[in-house]
């Protein structure tokens, strides 16, 4: 599973998930403005992972399956 995160699209998805968690924790700690800013970066990552996945022509099938599962969390 960890090896599949080296796939560029999966790495972008994982970064978006991490940014989402950071944004939520910032908002809950009272730093709402910073949380919103980080959430916007998470939204950008969510959009970009699809773009990256579509442009990869030599993507392994297993990496695509892992990416679909990561999208369920994001």
C-alpha cells in the first residue's frame, strides 16, 4: 500500500487528505481563517489528482485501484 503512494496521482490525493485533516484541526483550535486557507489547498489537490491520473498513460492498474479507494476518504 505505501508503495502505491509513490504514484503521482495517489501522492496528490494523500497530500489532499493530510491538508484536509490539518484544516479541520486548525478550525477546531480557533484558527478559522488559516483553516479555510488550508482547506482551499486541499480542494485544489482534490481537483489536481484527477487531472494527474488522466494524464498518466503508464499507470499501473493496482495504483488506480488504490487511488479509487483513497478518493472514498477525501
